[in-house]
C-alpha cells in the first residue's frame, strides 16, 4: 500500500511542477510583452523551436528539482527511522550501560533532526521512559528481582518483583540530558518542545536556569525525591502543571523562577495557566522572588508540610491566584514582602496550621491605577487560623478583603496592618480567640472600612 501511495504522491508533485512551470512561462511572456510594448509578429520555425526548448528545459528543471527534493526527504526519513529505531532498542536493553548509551543516542537523534515533530518524538520517548514503573529502592542497585512471601488466608504466597538493573542511573542520565538541553547556554535547545513527566519518579532533579517554552509542560502526579532544583527556571508556555505532584525529602527550590506568559490566547479559557493544585511538599520548599503571571496561578488543595516554606518577595500577578483549601503547616510559612496583585485572589478555606505564618510587609490586593485594573476581591472566607499568624506592616488593599466565617483560634495579630481596601469583612467568625488589632483598647479607632459594627465580631459557634 505504501509504494502505490508514494508513487501517486510523486506523480502529483511532478504534474504540479509541470503545470506551475507552464504558468510561470506564460506569465513571464505576458509581463514582458505588456511592460516592453512588444509588437505582435508571427514567429518563424527557428523561433518556435527555441521557445519550445526553453519551456521544456524549464519544466524539466522543475521536475528534476521536485524529484531530487522528494528523494532527499525520503532519505532523511529513512535515516531518521534507522537511527531512532537503533536508539530505542538500546533503551530497551537489559544492560544498564547500553541503556545509558541509548539515552545519548536518542538525544543525538533529536539534535540532528530539528524538524519539530521528529525532535518531539525523541523527547517523548525519553519522557516516556521516566514514566515507566520504578521503585527507587529496588532499581538503584544490581538486583534484577526480589521475592517476597506473604500469608493470605492461611496460604503462603510468593511474589516475584522484577527490576531493571541499575535503572536509577539511567533515569538520572535522562533527567540530566533533558536539563542540559533546556539551559539558555545549550548548543541545541529543546525549550520549544512539550514535556510530559506525568507520574514519573524523578531523583535529584536539577533544572536550574532551564527554559520551558513549549505549549505544555506537565509534571502531574510526578514524585520528586532528594534535592530538587528549579532556581531561575522559566516556564513561559501556556500550560504548566505540577498537579498532585509529591516532593519528598528536600530541599526544594524554585527561587526566582518565572511562571506564565503575557501572550493572550483563546485557549486560556480552557484552563491554561500554572497549577500546583493538590501538590504535597513534604520537606522544605522555597519560592522566594518567584513571579507568577498569565491567566491563573493555583495552589488549590496544596499541602506545605515541611519545616519551612517561603514565598518571600514572590509576586502574584496572574488574573486569578488561588490557595483555596491549601494546608500551610510546619514550623514557618513566610510570605514576607510578597505581592498579591491579581484581580482575584483566594485563600478560601485555607488552613493556617504552621507554628508561625508571617505576612510581614506583604501587599495583599492592588489599588486601581492606570493600566492596572487593581484587585476586585481577596477572599479569606472560611479560612482556619489555628497557629501563629501575623500581618505586621501588611497592606490589605483593593476593593474587598473578606475574612467572613473565618476560624480564629491561636495567636493572630493584625497589629500594624494597614487596612486600605474599600471593604474588609470579619463577619460571623466560627471562633474569635487570640486575635489582636491596633484598636483593641480603643474600638473607636477602628477604620470604618472594617466590618462588622459593633466591634468585636461575635463567634457563631
């Protein structure tokens, strides 16, 4: 079936070249006659012969170019298939040394064939390898199998688990090769390609200074172990997701990374943006100096469980920023000098359980200015403040800041806070214990923008 289709395609290409050549000759003749004012004169036999030979030579040249182009394209396609197949076979070998060689062979194929589809195909194979089932404890050494015995309903059952010998080394090689091709200094850049690491187990990831500029970059459900570095990485594609990823051990650093793009596309309506929804940080994590732009940034349902989490000097400027239902636990959560300038920001039902959560000198909500639509709403409704939470020299700005039905039970300090928003609501709290304001001793000093009246609020439970 392939050969007839190939011959038919070649026939159509040649016919197209012939017709195109005749059209070009006719147009050229007409333009010369029209521009130079050529007079009509009956050609003799010699003139007709010259014209016919010229046309034949031109058409023949066009046909030769088409045939040569098709032959070159077929040769490149065949060479790609040969090299790609050889590298893929190496990646499937039982010997870890051969698999490592296959990683570099596949990267070499991607470097040599710059056509987007072929390079993407090679990258998909490397990412696909990382998505294969992997047990770090069993795949890090030279074992090829493990036998475990279990007692099920009084019957002894033996299970044999197969491992790819020293697979950890192969996987770390893949991660390093990909990261090297994403750096700004890479000889051949893969930054414009898509990367799908869904469900992958990634050890000692070092993506510092990497540029992810493809349309999709996905680490959904990925498991990161040991030290993970994304310092100064750029995520400028339309869709970046770490949804339900798990970061074990640590530390994890996203310091001074940039997320999002200013390019506006209709596809953004389909949920594009940056998401860390459902992610679990089990160790220390830092987002210091990070910038978030684009249609949305969401940490909805994220869990920060390590000893320290830092968003110091981070800038949230996406159209929508969400920490809805996020769990902020551990010893210290730092939002010092962070700026929340999104038109909508929500911490609805977030759980502030850390020993200390600090918003020192943070700016929550932006005022309306020229070329800046400002913040319409900052939502802390139903949030639980059960640890130490402080807002010293914090600016609560924008149109509305809502703490309605919050659960205040701990050491929560709004002393030194600047209440600059038009309306700030603390109505119907579930609990009101250990909450401090500048006007505790003089309620008449309370800003009129702060509700309810009379003050203080009465707990509903």
